C-alpha cells in the first residue's frame, strides 16, 4: 500500500525563522509560504534530492498545530507523509483493519494539490501519518 516518503512535517512557532535556518545555515532550497486555511496551517517546503521537509505554523485560532506547539513550544516533528496510489482504497483497507482516519474520513486537498488523509497516531506507535495520493 505505502509508496515512498513524500515529506516529514515539523511544526514550528515561527515559519520565517525556521525557513531562514534551513536556507541560511543548511543551504537548503525553500519554497514560498503557502497558506492552507482548510488545514489551519501555513507551510513551506525544504526541497531535498530524495524527499521534502514541510515546515508548518498555525494559521488561525483553530489550528490543530496550535495545541501541538503549546505542548512543544520549540516545535518538533509533527507527522510523516507516505504516498499511496489510491487514497480511497487505502482508507477503506485501513479502516477495515481497525485504523482510525481523522476528521470526516473524506480526503481534503493538501499542499501539493492532491488528496490527503490523516491517520490517528495512537494506531501507529504515536506517529501521526498523512497519506497523499500520487
């Protein structure tokens, strides 16, 4: 079911500071900030040869990242995103196996313009998993 790692997401309290750190200290290519109101975050991507790092900060008072940062004020790894060929078939197979899909269970469009779903971290050893259809 799982394809390659699409990205690893790191929640940060200040997107500008985090992006500058990756760009200026590590010499990484950084995308332009992208607001995703339907997900409650603003993101930038650190472009690597074999994958991406997604830096994300809260957007709005109802952002799911806000509570994460309250517990982790310096930021930290938030989720890992895996690619899947068919997100609906993957969702159905995972649900039948007992995995919990967060939200309504219907895919939303993610930062790459593709359907995404999130899986409950308690079902995957404490790691929030995002699935993105390729």
